[in-house]
C-alpha cells in the first residue's frame, strides 16, 4: 500500500497499516536488545499509542524512526543498560544426527557457551546479528530499521560472528 | 574472493552458486553452520500482529471516548472555579474611601451609620463583614454617627475607639490624637489606657502628652459646618489644618509654632481665613502663587 507523505496518521486505516508494517520488527528488535524482562510487547503498544497521540505532528515517513526511538527510550527508562541474557529453547540443532548422551551433553554445553557469548556481545552487535540470523533480515533492511548505513550493519554482524566464535572456543 | 567477503555474503544470503561452493570449502564451514543453526534457538517469542493491532485500536478508541467528555467538563469546571474566585475576591475586598485636601465627604455604612470625613483623611472597612464586625480603620479626621447595634470599632495608629451607638469625632493627625464624644458613651483605648467619654468629654493627646480640656458644648464638631475652631492649640496644628482645608503649602518664617492659638477660620474664604489666623498673633501673610503662602512676623 502506498503511503502518501501528506497523509495524516490520525486516520485509523493509515495507523493500522503502519502497525502491521513495523510492529513485529519493533518487537523483535526490543527483544533482542533488551531481553524479555521488560515486556517488549507492552512497549510496542505504548510506542504506537504515543504515535497516535502525536499523530498531528508526525508525518508517515518519520513514523518508523519515531516508533523505534520512543520504544527504545521507554525501555531504557526501565532496563537502564543491564546485562541481557537471552533464553534459548532446548531444541536439537538441525545438523545433529546422533543422539548419544555424550553428544547431547556436548550440545548442552555448547548452548550454554553460546548463550554466554551472545550475552557478551555489545547491544549493537547482538541486535544486528540476531535480526539477521534468526529473523532472516538482510543487511539493507536492518540498516533501514536502525537508521544506520549498510556498511555499519555489516561491520556489526561480522564483528558479532567473530567474537562469538572466539568466545566459544576460548571458554 | 577473500574468506571474509565470502562469509559476509553468506551472512547476507547473497552468495551465487559458485561463491556458495567456495564457501562450503572453507575450513570454518561446519563451525559457522553449527553456530548459525544453534542461534536459531534464541528466537524471540511469537508476535501475533493482528491480535496486537486489535489491542492497540481498542486502546486508542476507548481513550478517544473517555477524553472527549472529559475535556469540555474540565473547561467548564475551570471557568466556574475562576469566576467564583473572582467574585469572591472582589466582594470581600475592603472598601477604601479617601478625601483629598480641601475635600470633605459623607459616607453611609451598610448599617445606616454615617461618617463625615474631613479633608486628607481615609477610612477603610469591609462591606461583606459589616453585619458581624463593625471595624473601621481611620487615618485623619471623621465624625461618626453610629446606629445602635454590635460593637463599633474605629482603629487609628494612635489608639482605638469603641462605641455601641453614639456620635463622636475622632481626629488623628501627626502626633495629634483627639476623640470628642457628642452623644452616648465612647471608650477610647490608647496603649494601655482606657478612657470612657460621656457627652461633652474629650480625650486629647498631643506629642504623646494627654491634655485636659474643658467640656465641649457644641453638638457636633465645627468642621462639619465648614469652620475649624481651636482652643489653646499649638499654632503648628492650626497651620496644618489650614493647609488641608485650602490645599496650600504654608511657609512659616521665623514664627514660634508652639504658641497657643484660640480662634477659628472658615473653609470657604481664603483671605478671610488667613486674616483669622494671622491677625490674632500679629502675623503677616503674602501669597506666592495659588499654592504657597508665606507667614512672617510683623
């Protein structure tokens, strides 16, 4: 759907379109950056409601930046840069074919190391890396979401990869 | 292609067929794939966009409704509160009445009590509280006719006068405090002194000294009838009263202002009045202009 810059967000249809377009990305971004403790779903709601309340002063093409900034700030007010440790589901990785106890044990240990390594990434690295690897977002898409250059995204993701591998080997 | 570039392209899912083959040949290939796969387990929880959208829409719609009735109610409440406080404020303000030099005025109070106010004087009272509290502040001179009722208080900087229903004159000027009772009974409070005056009695305080006086025979003060009368009064007070009645400045030259004067002057004839105060003391006067007069010894 084409959104005209001159359209006003104070319109339920336009608002709904924007919601459908950005809410999941915003949610995932908040989750990967801040973890689950501070309710990313609620912050998404709050950010969109704030968007609606200020619908007269924000043009549609600024909506995305507004949403991400507001949600980020709402989170920071609560989360205040605590260390984020993401949880993982104990699902067998695709590449494993054996199910010997030894392998499973190794698998668990690997996951623990990986969890720790992910927690040691910078916020920027972690967010970009996970949006890319888990959500399948292209570098360009991530660049647009976060208002940074594609090169910067590339640097963050590659840096994350490198650090993870070093951490896992090292521990 | 360098290893790093291959990996970067892999990360972005941009490898063409040949590059993919080259990637698979990398030493790290297995490690990279394992890492990539394992990371999947850290996936964010499910996000049901349409459900969340409904929640958001419900929220903004209910907010609209609750806000819509609230705003006009708040506006009306604010206007009411404002008008009430303005009304309350203006109706409970004190009433101030002042006279200028050469001016006299009559005032009627809410209880039908009457005040005649002499020149350069001010009274202050509160209309809305008058029923319960008959309190007046006086600066200057006034003649009071008080209707019977609750206590009637006149406060001056020199002392206060309390009556129940009577006629009396209060004169409070610089260093001069005088109360004359013409009817009824008047209680004068000065510092710790309390004096009760009967008709004809007066209380006079000049420069802090209480001065005894003869009984006053007149039924009301002479200034009510546009004449100022003095009995053995220091001349300075005569001059000051003259200045007030005629709105002039008198410049006494080499005159003993403490000498006592007995006599009177009218308020409506300046020449005659001047003669009245200068002749008895053998003084001369000369008019400088409309506003200034010089008095000198003969």
